[in-house]
């Protein structure tokens, strides 16, 4: 069986002493780094090896505030910034995922076509042993993100070169209906500062992996 290195690491959480416990793996990184792609890949590979429902995907993006709430708060122009997430709700869900092995636990997602969060698209089953969660701000030092981090077995930083990320983000905004001028303005004025904020948390992550390929990257100040 040819398991890529990161899949082997994820599968390692399910083997050995205490392997019947539920493990939560976090992926952090700036916008466009490839976190959701990696998370979905790992979930699919773990389920291929261990069986359906043994892994689950829980994205922070499901905790985006709705357009109505962003308008109420005057934050529509900063959508995607830390203040535009229900961070405490996300932490509460992680706590339940860590503690509750008896019920199906439903998790929201973000629908890029609607440009809105949607409820209950993902599910963590009672027999789920590995939950992979990803989001921009999991390595942030600001409250309540350290509370989320304490629930994680490991936190991996997903690194992709800025030029590649920005091209991905530009394409994402164009596909979402923005014209090129507006899309570039959004990348430069919103996605870029958010990404710079995220980079400051890299040192607290367990390891650094490459978002453009499923490989480990050289560590820069990360912990073992």
C-alpha cells in the first residue's frame, strides 16, 4: 500500500496505545494555502484504509458570520478576518467533538456559491476516530484560538508561496462573480493582511507541510 507521508502520519494517530480515542488534527495557514484540499485528502485516505466514517472533516469556514450579521456589525468589507467568525461557537463544537462519542455531531460548512455558511453539511459519527479541522486562525495567539488549540493532538502549518496563494485567491474571487479589478482589490486589501496575521502563528505549529504538494517543508521555528 503506497501511503504518502502525511497520510501515514494521520493514520499513525489511529494505531498503537490509546488508538480507540478520538483525535483532532488541526491545519492552520493563510488564505489560499490549500488547507481544505489537504484536509479532504487526508480524510479520504484514512477512510479508504480504515473504513467509512473513521475520519471526518470540520472546517472553521462553517463558522463564518452570515452576510446579515456582517452588515449588522459593519464588517462586510473585512469578511474572512478574525472578527468575522463565530470563534467561540467553533471552540464549543470542538469541545463537544472531543467529549461526545455517543451522538452524531453535525458541523457547518461554507458554501462559496451562496457565499454564506450552511448548517450540518458535515457529520462526526460516534465511531469517528480522527477529526481533521482546518482554518486560517488556529495558530493565533488571540482568544479564543488557544482554547481550540488545546483540543488538538497536533497542529500543522500549511505553507504555500505567496504568489501561488494570491493567484488561487484571485481565481476564487473571479469564480465567485467579482470583476478582476474588484477581485484584485479584495486580495490586496483583505486577503493579504489576513494572511500576514496568520503567518505570525507558524512557530506554535507542530510541523510545516507544503500546500502545493503533500510533503513536509523545512521547519522555521516550529516545535516538534
